[in-house]
């Protein structure tokens, strides 16, 4: 007496095909996902320009004379790597106050320099000048030189650099 219903069967050839396809997919995932992640991850990383930069020991900076400090930052943005240099002036006041100015003019971002004879910062682009404390004394800049946030750790001076 035969049954009307037969359980589904699978022939040997189909079984081997299915198992081979499953194993192949698993191996592709194990090998392929890290490779894909390796190529995609730089594009997903965000460029964060927010860090504390060491300006070295406080003794490097004489009292009451704006003293330049230059540093270079390297950024990785996706697959692109770029370096840019920045400048600052450190002013140690006899009152123990420490001020660190950006050397970027607040008008159109030219670099200012310190003129020790006249005790002022000069911007060569549009003949602007700033006093020793970064205040505008002549020319078109709309505001004083920007100041960095600072901290002292074991007599090392740091500035908080933020961009973007
Ligand atoms: S960029 Fe400095 S005065 Fe114009």
C-alpha cells in the first residue's frame, strides 16, 4: 500500500551544489568583508582638527616679548593626506598671564609678523597693525587677533587647536 504523500527528497548532486554554494558564500564573507572594510574605512573617518598642541617649556618664551612658534599638522581625509603649517605668538606677561595669539590676520587671513621696534604686529596684505595684545590699531581687520585657549602641564605650554 503506497502513500499518497511523499516526503521531499533531494538528490545527491543537488545536495552537493547547495553545500558548495553555502561554503563558498561563507568563505567569501570571511575574506571579503575585512577587505571591503579596509578600503571603505578611510572614507568614513571624520577629520577632526581638535587637539592640544605642545609649545614646549614655558622658559622658551621671554617675558613681555611676543615670541613666534610654528607647528605643522598632518590630516588624513579619506585617502587624501595633507600637511599645513600654522603659527602662533606667545606673550608672557610679567603678571604671570600668558596669551597665545594666532598669527592669522582677522581680515583676510594673511600671516602677521611682530615688529619689535614699534612693538606691534603687522599684516603685510593691507597694511594693518595690531598692538602687543592683539588689538587692532589700524587697517581693515574687523576684530583682534584670535587667542588660543591654553593650559600648563608640568611647566609645558599647550594650546587648544580647533579648526573647521
Ligand atoms: S589680510 Fe590683514 S589686513 Fe587684510
